[in-house]
C-alpha cells in the first residue's frame, strides 16, 4: 500500500508540472446508497428463544480534502486531476454466539482513504458542465470495524459529475460515485452492496 501511495504522489507531481490551473477542493459525501441489511448465517431459527438478528452495514457521512489540477483541451472540454484525502464514517451491527445465546452488538468507526481522481468535463452552456471519470481509492484500517473481514480495500469507482463554474473560477459540483467493492463484509453475511456515494464539492482556485 505504501508503494501505491508513493506512486500516486509521484504521478500527481508530474501532472502538476503541466497544469494550467490548480486549487483546493473540499467535499462532503453521503454513502447510504451502499447500506446493507441481511444475513447468511449457517443456521436458521432461534437460540434460547432469541432470533438471529440481521447483520447491517450503514455507511454514513464522509469528507474529502485535496488539491486539483486543471488542463484545458478546448473551449468546451477540459480535464481535472485531483489527489484526495478521505474520511468515511460507517456503522456495523451484527451478533456473536455465546454458547446458545445470541449477543447483538454494534460498532461505529471512521475509515480513512487516499484517492486519485481523474475526469473529463464538457461545458454545456455558460458555467454549467458535466463530467465523467474514475477515482482509484485505497481505504485503510477498515478492520477497525468489528468483524470486518477486510483490513484494506482498493477500489476503482466511476464518478459522474454535474457542476457550475463561476466567473471567478470557483466550481460547485454534485457527484455520484459507483464503486465495485464493499467496505464491510462480515463472517455471518456476504455483503452484496458496493460502495456508493452522493457528494457535493467546492473547488477554490489558487493559481490560474
């Protein structure tokens, strides 16, 4: 994972040498689309008159902070490349078996990540634009959440963006990110929900 992080940083440094504009980007996300509820325990029924509860994974609010570089291709097309630090909150609920007793539990924690976002954007009219891109992301310490089988998750989500660029260069955008791997997978339940997020971002130009 350290090699991956260093590679991303060197790549971004190289990209920055050719950028025509750059600035800080901050964002907030909500991951409830990736909420999962269900269980696949090997047994059915009850233990000591207590039914097996569902295992639940609820991704919550998240935050992004990073730096973005822009490259103009034409009057209507440009490319954005960003490196992002990420923090995503998640809550897991499941159960343990103590002999014949069912013991429910819940756990909440922050999952940290590092992402490299690249997108191509098209100016529709005035400052309104739309974009599509990918966001290779490494999530660390996901096993801070009790019973999570994955200590690290590396994903390549697709990101769709709709935004508006103001005359001063600031950009406000809404995005949908569709990942291909879950952030939580419990021994009693196979999580079929991939990581999905809605997000709002604000880009503040520093150099242009």
